C-alpha cells in the first residue's frame, strides 16, 4: 500500500497528493537521451566501418543458392500452372533434387534454353510473366 505524505501546514491535502504523483513522472533527462544517441551513432559507425565496407558478393555461390532453392518454383507458375509447380516443389523437397533436374532433365517440361530465359537475372528481378 502506498502511503501519501501528510500535507505540510498551510497547504491542502490535494496539493500534497499532486506533488507526490508528479514526483514519480519526472521528464527524462535530456543529457541521458543525447548520450544514448551518441552511443548509437558510434555503434552504427563501427558496424559500417568494421563489417559492411568492403563486402563483396560471391556471384557464383549466390546464383547456386538461388537456383537450388525451392522457392523459385513460383517463377514457373505462369508456364506450368499451380498444380504442377506444387508437385515439382514437393518432389524436390522429398528427394533433395534441384528444380532444374526435375523440370529440365527428368520431366522435360522446359528446354534448357527456356529455363535459362526464365531464370535469367533480368527476369528474376523484373519478371515478365506469360499467360
């Protein structure tokens, strides 16, 4: 239970309660805010200098990761349809085979030339869907 201080002589009980309540809700110290902002600025600068600058992508590895992902099956939906794409993705998940192996080599649903066209970098970042 909270004990409200007694009012000093000559002041009302309401004034004493008001002072008590507002003493809990003091405004944050602006110097602490600026110190936090400065610390955050130093942390972000350190991250940029020590971790971000100089990073280069390994294009071959990145392309391999994208083309071995089952998520790219969505690019084939306009050509093959939802049901067939779902079956292909399920088979790839169950067997561990790549979509390329299933679509081009095993089922021969697309030619290598069409596969290369559909999965070109330009088409992946700005797809042109066929209907």
